[in-house]
C-alpha cells in the first residue's frame, strides 16, 4: 500500500475544500462525505425521487381529494435526508465556504428548501392542512 500516495490524495482533497480546521473527527468525516464523488449523485437521486413523489401526490390528491399517509411519510423521509445533507455540508465545508461568492445563492436556496417543509410539518396539524 502506497501510504504517501494516499496522503497526497487526501491533502489535495482537503486543500480543494479550503478547510481552516479539521481537528475533530466529525468535521473530518463530514468533509470526506460531502467531497466524495458519490455524495452529489446520491443527493440528485434523492431530489429526483422527491420530485416524482410530489408529482404522484398531486395527481393522487387531484383524483381522490384526500391525502395518503404513504406520501406524507415519504415527504418526511425526504425532508430528513435533505436536512442531514445541509448539516453535513455546513459541518464539512463550513459556513465561510458556503457563504462565498458563487456558493451563497445556492446555500440560501438550500436553507429555504430545507426549512419550509419543517415549517409545514409543524403548522399543518394546527391548521389541518393535511386534509
């Protein structure tokens, strides 16, 4: 095993992320996860699945005029996945990186798209939006 090559590859990835501090294990692990090539692929797949489920839910509500618990559970699971993704990005890349030019608008959009479903989940039972 060529440990020098692994170390060089690792340091290159860390420099590309521009991390100020990776002293704790959680930050180190978060950085490795969000910079992995498969991470974005998995998140795009989750976004596509969520879009398909929202389309199916709208179609179901239009034809049945009622909600289905399965759709609500899938929406909750997607919301949890997207929340975890946001926290991993914040922890792994840091707010400083996410607030830089070029990332800022996406970061704000991502935050809004994660916060709004949680607001709906908390308010829906109070105003009976689920029916």
